[in-house]
C-alpha cells in the first residue's frame, strides 16, 4: 500500500506544485483547501476550525503531512493577527496528527525567521531573530514543534522558503505585477533593484519539499537557490522576454531601511544531506514563467 500524505494549502501557489511532486514520488496524495473540488483525493475543510481539522485527520489517516496552509495575503500577511490563529492551528494539527499515528510532519517556514544581515543565512549558525509578526509566528511554531517531536515518535522537518516565483503566482507580488505592467505598457515603479535576493522557481521549491517529506532529515532546512541576485536582474530578465524595459522605473520607490542588502540561503543541508538540486536556473525559470503567463493571458487575481 502506498504511503498516504496530506497536503494542506494544496490549492495554493506552492501546494499545487507540491501535489504533483509528491505524486511523482509515489505517494497517495490527499489535498485540503476551503473550496470544494472534484479532484480525486481532495477534501474541503477550514483548518482554523478544530473540529474540522480533527475530522479530516480521522478521515484521511495520513502517514505523512506537508503543512503549507497559512495566511499569505499579499501586503498584509507580515503584520496580520491571523498569524496567531495559524500558529495555534498548526500546533493543534501536529498534535492530533501524532496522536493518530502520523509518522512524519513537514512544516513550512520562511527566511524571515532569521536575523537578516548575515552574508548567507545558515540553519546552524545564523540566529533566528524575526523582525515581523509573520516571521515570529513561524519561528515560534517551529521551535514548539521541534520540542514536541522530540517527545513523540513523530519525525519533524521544517522547510524554510526563500523568494519564490513561477507559474501560478497571484497578483500583488513582484513577478506577476511586473509582467502585468510590462505587457500593458504602464510604468512599474520600484526600488533601485540593487538589493540581492535568493530566487527559486516554485516547482523546484515544491520538489525540495517533496524530497523532505520522503526523506528522514529532521529540523530546519533552507529551500533556496543558494545564490542571491539583484532584484534588478530578475526584472530586466522579464523585460528581455516580454518587452517594455523602458517601463521599469528603478528608484521610483524608496527601499525600506529594514530591507537588508542581501538575503541568501545557505544550501549545504539541502544539497548534501537532503540530496536535492534545483532543475531551473534563472534563465530557464523565467522562460517557463513567461510561457505560462502568456498561456493564461494574465496572472491570476
């Protein structure tokens, strides 16, 4: 019998790709979201409701759980009080999963858990000192789950996502908003673009999470490319494929003083211990993203 994995947030930007990656690894995948779907293995539930969380686990009885669901509304999630709701729901979900015999729980964190400023953010040596409520909620959840897993038979890993882009990304974020402006021929006001960020194609991030689910590595694992590039390079790469470079208005918006010059993932654990390497470099990733965007007509709202 195939191992059964429950994916929360399965209809989301990362979740959609994670479902495919887990199926490719032979898992029987069950996805959960708030909306109903005719897709096989799909369950509609509100994970912020305790009774629905526990009923879902009783119905699916997964051996593995990939927890992606969280509040990610563009522009608001950094400070939203819903981060507290999701932290509490995640802890209860993990506890119920362990009590039902679940063997491996993979949670999803963020590079915003770290104290930004180090040249490379390393799981073992860079301290976690989040500067936002979102980062603090993720970091606190990870700490509690790691301690809880140490007292149970449940194995626990935590994938820290860096800057993702690719097919399925909603408007309100950098890449789809830039594509929209470039295509429409309207100005895209942005910062100077010299700050360097670690960008990773979403399909690679999903494949890395699937590798974590299937493996036995425990603790936090950075999920990034390992190479930060100027944001300007990413935007100019989009313009080279779409046209409209003259509409990139660099310097029109000030860069927040809280934004560090570099955010780059240390990827030694991901590459050497998990054994994962990305399939997309930046050029191929942008090609894939633009091709998807053109096929859709516009980014999803």
